[in-house]
C-alpha cells in the first residue's frame, strides 16, 4: 500500500513590496487606511511588521496582523510595544506605505485583545507533522458538494493543500492562496490529469458551509475534478490545522487572524511552504520531483 508522506522545504514567511511598487498601487486607486496600533514584532529583516492594531473602519476589526512594509528602513527604529500610526494601502495586495511613532498614551494597551484561539498543535492539541511523517488517512472533511472525504482518498495521488476562509479580507492572504491555486490548477491538470489534486481547507466551518464553499469556488475555477474545497466539524478542522501548524484566532464574529501554510503530499513526500511568497512555479517544480520519484 502506498503511504502519502510529508517532507519540508524552506520558505519565507511573507512577501513584501518595494517602495516604488507600493507607490504605484497608491497612485492608481488603491484604498488606503490610517491605522493606530502597537508593534507586536518585526520579521523578515524588517520587511514585515506585526501590528496589534485598532479597528480599521470599513475594513477589519482589531487584530494582530503581520503586514509587509514598503521600505524596511521604516521598521529600523522600532521596538516591540511602540505606539505607531501607519498608512495601509490595500488593492490586489496590502502594504504599509508610511509609518510614524506616536506618544505612548495615544494608543490603548492591547487594542486587539478580543481574540479566541482556534485550537492547534501549539495549544496542546494534535501533534504537528514533521519531515517524513505520514499524513493520517482518517482525517475526515466535507467537500463543497456536502460529501464526506478523507485524506486517505488521495492515496497514490499527489495532493497540494492550503488553508483559507472565505471571508478573509486581506488580499495577500486567503485570496492570494486561491489565486495561486487557480494559476496552478491548469498546469498540473495538463501534465498529470487527475493524478495531481488541489485541496483548499476552510478553518471557519460555522460560516463556510458547502454552499458557501461552492460559491467561493466558482470565483476561481470551473473544474472541481482536480480542485476540492472542504471544511469539517470542529474537531476535524482542529486536527487538520494542528497537523499542518496553522494557527488562527477568531476576532469578533467574522474575522480570523491566521498564518499561511501550503503543503505538498505525495507517495514519497515533499513540500511545506510557510507564508505567501511561494509561486505556482515553485509548487509545479516540486510536484514534478514527486512524480519522478514515484
């Protein structure tokens, strides 16, 4: 019997924008928001600012969110806990295009502390998969047609999966993952037919019912023979997020702040990408390696 396995590739956490690119987005109609918050962390050599921000009217509630910055020099003088105000440009992507520090009293402490964690490996739940581990075949989900499926159903095939939720407001998060899959799907289908499958798993099962997933899927593909959209009951969703190291926090009734994980699972393993800076070509090449090794 062929066992699907997981192996790990390195990958950056978040894509970032060059200052000129952010300026062009701003000039050509990108929505911009002025936001107050506090620095929760600095990543990617200053190219990503983790901000615990206040409500952005008309866009999102208070959240703790990693955001790319147009110029890494913006974050150089900052320290964790600093009060800041920034301009967030949102179009096909999102980026901080301007930033300044504020007096400490200008921003409330813990402006985004209204979150509820979605259980994962970090919460003492399911143990996260390590390189070479077998993916449990019994992981059970429900697809966009309301039909039950198990990860074991993909045994012998090559499966690329990612995690989303349909109400995600950030263009560089779930919408980008779905756009990447939409670009990847015809490439894989042309070369491998139904032997290469895509799977988008929602960690918002209360809202992302099969009907909602069908409507969401129609925005990205008209071929559900090689791309499945699925969710499950809360225990199976928690199991799935735990296995792949997906961490999510519910903020209010609609928003979920989360990280990004995309995995490639095949008979001999291969592939885990963190963040959003992978490309369809990265995955296509990894699938080719798996196919040649099988």
